[in-house]
């Protein structure tokens, strides 16, 4: 009965915030990172800055200078469809999984590598600005923010197998998406720490960066305007030995039959050292080298 009352009060409070336009919802459909988000306004006295006319450098500068004045609380639930598909395939088709090899590289791992959990729940607090779109009143993903992020989950993935592991990420993050009718720009810079309850996974510090650009008016083979780059490096929290390194370069092709759909193909390299795992997950070999092959659609 008490649980029902608590849920009832929370739902009522949530509906009240939505009615007062103090909360917004958004979602993103992606083969690798699908999520639904709730943005809660923490500064009701001032409007969120419209940075539509800002240069990329001014966006970063403005967020840094105002990072100590948070105006948004973001709650996000995310699932990773392709990594989940990899878990399902190995669990139900072990023989075919073992055959999906090209020399030393497993093709299923190549398509699903780079995501260490099937799903997560995140809470972010920080400074946010928006980019108003002349073609639509909906803000959607047109936002940039800087602040602190905490993410949690109860499973970690290794070699397309899920292991019980209550983990937690702490990050300082700068992230944004700026979309218009002609071009899209995404960026993400982060530094943080990942803590595992399962001692077979090594606690780590990491730093990562990603930048993606699509220009629907440029030539489909333009690499400068239609590409993405991401990288991540992690070290052991105990010894500071390198545990993981990831680099991905992606080419994007705007599709002629749609104004806002593109196909991307990422090729990358993932290195896991012997320091990343211990106990039952420790492998006989010291190093693990993995090809990343990441096809994806964006709309």
C-alpha cells in the first residue's frame, strides 16, 4: 500500500511539472544507442539560452563559463539493441557464433564491440542551451550541455556474454547535437570513472571524444563534411596501466531518397589489455585485439 502511495505521488508530481512546462521529453532511435529522456528545468526564472547563432567555439566557451550554474536535470533510460542482439545470438546459436570468424576476428563481436552493457539508467545535472530550428518549433535533440553524469546498470558484457555486475559510471561531460534542414553536427567529450561490484572487472578511469558531421547538400563521397571520429582510452584505477583503447572512423552517406536519412559505416580497432579483467574472466593471452565494424542508419 505504501509503495502504491509513493508511486501515485511521484506520478502526480511528474504530471504537474509537465503541465507547467518544467519538464520535456525526447527520444532517440538508434541501432546501438536507443534512449528516452526527461529534461527537468532547474532555473524557472530564466529562459534557456538559444545558441542557434553561436559558433562551435562560442558554444563550448559559454558552457564552460556557466558550468557552475546548472539549469537542467536530465534523466535518461537507454538500451543498446545491437549488443543485446549479440548476447541473444551467442546464447542461442553458440555453434554458428563460433563459426562466425574471419581468421582471428569474430564477425559478431566486430559488429557489437564497444558497448559494455545492454542497458543503463543515467542522471545528469548541469548547464544546457538549445538550438531553435526555423523549420520546426520542436527542440528535440537540438541541445548542448555540460555537467556531471551518473550512470548505473546491473550487467556487463564481455565477448557477447552478460555477467552479473552492478556498475556505476561518474563522468564530467560536454555533449551536444545541432540539427538543421541542411546539416547535422554531434559532439561528445567526457572524462570519468567506472566502478564494478563484480571483482572480475577492473575499475577504471577513462577519457573519450566523438565528433560527427553530416551535410545533406554536399557530395555523398565528401569525407570532410560527412564523417565521424571517436576515440576512448581507459586505465586501471589501481595501477594506471592501460586497460582499453578504442578508435573508430566512420563514413556517412546522405541517402538521395530522403532529406534527413543517412547511412554510416564505421571501421575501428579495440584493444583490451590483460589488465582489464581478472579472476574467472582473465584470459590466457595478455592482449586482445578486436576489429570494429559498425553499420548504422540515422534519421
